C-alpha cells in the first residue's frame, strides 16, 4: 500500500509533462528555456556530490570523487566516448582508493 | 508495437553504463532495506512500483524511524518532483509517439535515463522505441540488483573495481555532451554553484530543481541579450 502510494506520486510528475507538452506547439522562449534544462540539471546533480560531504553537508574540495572527476571530465571532452569515460572513471576511482585508502 | 533486434540492441548498448551504475547502488539498497525488515519480495515490489533510487533510500530510513504513510508519500513526491522538469525537456522529442507508449515511457524517466536519452535524441538517429528500451532495461537492472542485495549483497566487498564511480562518470560525460556553446557552459556553471551553495545550507535535494530553474532562466536572458546585441 505504501509502495503503491510512493509509486503514484513518483509516476505522475514524470508522466504529465510528457503527455501534455508533447502534443502542443510550445512558444519559442519555452523551447529555448527547456533546451538549457539538461545542462542545468546535470550540473546541479553532479557538483554537490563531488564537493560536499557529510550530514549535515559541508564543503570538501579534496574528496577522491572530485580529484578523479578532473581527468575523467577531460577524457570525456577529448574523446566524447560515454563507455570509455565510464571505464576510465571507474579505473581511476579504484586506483585512488588503492593510493589514498 | 514493432520490436526488432536492431532497436533492442541499440537500446541495450546505450543502457549498459546505466545498468553498471545501478548495480552497486541497487545492491546497497537491498542490503539496507533487508536490515530494515523488508523481505526480497517486498524489496522487488518497491523497486518495481517506485523505481526511484534516492527516494527509496529515504523511504527506508523514514520507515525505520516510524514515519507515517502520509509523511513518506509526501517526501517521495518532493524528492522526485525534479523529474517533472526532465519530462518537460524530453517531451519535445516525443511528438509522434502514441499516447499508450508515452504512458509506458513516463514510468522509466530517471535522472540517468533522462540524460542518456536526451543526449541520444539530440545527436543520433534515436527514437522513442530505443528510448523505451533504455528505460526498461535500466528498470530491470534496478529491480534485479535491489533483490540481489536483499538476498545477501553484504557478501560482495564494497568498492570493487571502482564501480561506485560508474554513475558519476556517466553523468559527467553526458554533461560534456550538453556543453554545446558558451551559454550552455555558463548555465552549467551557474547551476553548479547555486546547487552546491544551497546543498550546504538546506537539507534534502530541492536544490536540484531550484538551481536548474534559475540557471536555465539565466541562460534564456543571456541568449536574448546576445540577439539584441546582434540586431
């Protein structure tokens, strides 16, 4: 019962914009705005997880996650390969655990 | 719906980084949920019905602290509201998708499938069928890994092969794909700064949606200014 309730409140925010916005001609400004949303959301998802830690959160600029992110990011820019970036990131993170851990 | 091998294999190829990233998190979730008193069947059911990692973790901790049905449902709603924004951005690419399939697609919109599908919609010969395959393979990986965790994931050593970094690396690369010009890069920087600042001040994850809205609006204003300059 609880899981069903959780499922429903998770599902509808995912579904409704798809149903309504896909059937409408959007005003140009809205389309331009939505075009910035992916870059904005991805950045908002990634950065806090790289440079904050703990609960309550505090700033931690030298987390292994952050240190590994720099070469991983450069690799992604250089190669534009998703699979390669995932594997490089994993390998570097594993190495960092061996070196610092 | 016509399903052919090509669609399945292309979808699966796009989905593997997501699956790789879901496994350690799913197993960790299963272990924690099992410690909180859920059996593998309940864990699988929850993953199938909710399919939203972070809110499931939060729900388990609320459950063990004895929170009410209403409190847990409301928290889940708030934690997952960010998908509203993601679905809005995806909708542009689903113009010719039958309604029935959109209903099915909506179920699988997660942070990861959103970013992956959007990148592919933009650059490759991608359509909703392949996107749907990505969503559902990811879902399968999530459900299976959480159940496995419930059965005894504590047997697997933590941090094996750096697998905990798979999702971060994937999101980093998908962010790189989004940095198509200067304004997009500025939007990402603004969003990152606002999100981090908010995350330090406010508990929870509302910073994601607030930072994204402010940064995207800033991007819109910047673009408008650029055009005014040119004309």
